[in-house]
């Protein structure tokens, strides 16, 4: 397995970003493929009730995972800045502080989740016939929260210093193991939804422990033993600031989507079904630009820490070009193939549902460049020590989207079409605000930095 890190503060700019980004993209694709496989296995062999219970629990787990991802992404941004500045002592202090803070949050959250499984199931308004299934699934899967933290913690640490391949390889092993254990527990041991949850937990722990041991063995600066790290209040404050703000950003994104989902539900089953399928197409369509935005963020953070204004500006221009070209190509493909894409989810006779989904994809999918730019802005502001601005942009984009969706949907001439148009409008306005703020702060951000490219 490779222990090589990609140098981000020297050498090719576009090439470095793309080499660093592709494992992130592939890892996300693997995760999406696993989600589909897991759904097919549970639905085929355990039935509709089991699928409904697992599907409802999945929405909750996505929200909880967003908390861990936000916390770990924030600490990774701090490590990127210090690694780029050549402060290895700073990296060690940040690793120690983040392990104590995020690890502590994880333990508290894990205990609370296990103690309150019943309350969680009731809060989700679970139908009585699904209560037992969902309770059994969540009780087991909550044991994997610690593993989720460990994997994301070391994955973001490794990415922060330029190694995005190792997290991908351990994730791939986890996906393969998870699917294999699904078949074993469900078909051989007949353990039902609890078996599906156990398969997930075991696979998570295998990948998390494996990645942890790999990181500690090959990268000594992540080791905390020996009493060589002296923590200061400033270390905890910096990690807490970055991690909490990034966590809020991730949580707000999911909350905003849930609010739009509630409005969509009010238009009836055909619109609900079309929206559910079209959103899955979305998740594949703009997933690569989201991952590229995260790679761009690490690149900018290391070079910002190193004080290389020239590389940062060149990287910004390059990232905009790459994101624009990719987004336009994907938009064209989604627009042209909207109907066949919806046909993957529904039979040809479901003409009303397919028609609604096609309209959604052709409205929203035509403007993927808007969300592509937004991911770049999120990543940029995290990288230049302004994570709060990423939160502001997220709240601004989603708040405007939700307000427009509810406002336009209430106008008879717009109806459900207003929901579709609110999404790209929210992206565009947030993009404009983020660029305006950058131009206002540009001189301050780069004051005293070098124009060096290497």
C-alpha cells in the first residue's frame, strides 16, 4: 500500500490537484454504489418493511455522519495549514487536541444514542408495524459510531498532508466486506435487519482500525505517545473553532434539504417519487465537483500556510476552469439523457412521474456549474482561516432556496416548478456573494505573501 504523499506546495498545480482529487471521487462513488447494493440486498431478501425501516434509519445516519465529517474536516483544515507552513510541532499539537475534543464528543454522542434508541425511533414518527425493525437496526448500527469517527479522523489527517489514496483503499475493503457480510448474516444466519446492521458495524471497525494502524505506522507525526506534545489553550480553541463551524455547515446542508423535502411531500406521491429518484441522479452528477472542491481546499490550505500567494491564485484560476468544463459537460449529459435516467427507476408506464423528474433534472441540472463554484468557495474559505464564511454561504444558499421554494410554490402559476427553480437561484446568489466578499478581503488575505509558484 502506498505511503506516498502528493506534494501540493511545489510542482504542477492543476496536475497535483487532480491527482489528489481522483481518490476522493472514486471513494465517494464506491460509497454510493454500496448504498445501492445494500438497498437491493435488504429489499430483495428481507422485504418491503425491512427496506422501509433501514431506509428511514439511513436518513438519520447520514445526518450523524455529517457531524463526524464536519468535525474531522475542520481539524484536517488546521493540519493542512500547519503542514504547509512546515510546523510539524503544530501538526502534532493539533492532532492531540482534535483527538481529545472530537473523540470526547464521539463518546458522549455514542452513549446518548444507545441510551435513547427508543426515543429516537419515536421521534422519527415510525409507524407501529416498523417500530421493532427500526429499533433493532439502530441499536446495532449505533455501536459503529466510534468506528465512523476513527475512519474519518485518520482519513482527513492523511488527506491534510497529501495522501488521499490510503483512505480510498481502506474504504474499498470496507465496502467489499460489508456486502459479503450482508449476504452471510442475512442469507446464512437469517439475522434480519440486525444482521445487516452488524455487517455495517464490523466493516466500519475493520476499515477504521486498519487505517488508524496504517497512519500511526507510516506517519510518526501522528503518534501521541512519549509525552512529547505540550498542548496549549490556543490549540483547543483553534480546533474547536474550525471543527464546530465545519460541523454546523454540514448539518445545515442536511437540514435545509429536509425542509425542501417536506415541501415536496405536500405535492403528493408522484412528485415525491420523482424527486427521490432525481436526487439520486444529482448525487452522482455533482459528486465529483464536490470532491474536487475538498481537494482544492487542502491544496489552498497547504499553500496558504506556506505563504505562496502565486500558487494560490494560479490554483484558483485552474480550479474554476476545471469545474466549469466538467459541470457544463455533466449538465449537457443530464439534460439530453434526463428521460432515460428517470427510466432507470420507473417502468415506462409511469409517464407522470417520469415527466416530473425530467423537468426537475432539466431545470436544476442545467446549472450544475453554480453548485460547482459554491463547493470551491466553501473549500477556499475553510483553507484561508475563514471557516465561518463557509457557514454563512451555506446558510445563505439554503436559506434563500427554502424561502424561494415555499414562496414560489404558493403561487399557482409556479407550483412545484418554483421548488425546482429555487435551487439554482440559491446557488447563483450565494456564488455572487462569496466572490464579492473575496474581492473585498483579497488584499488582507494575501498581505505579506510571496508570488512564488514553487
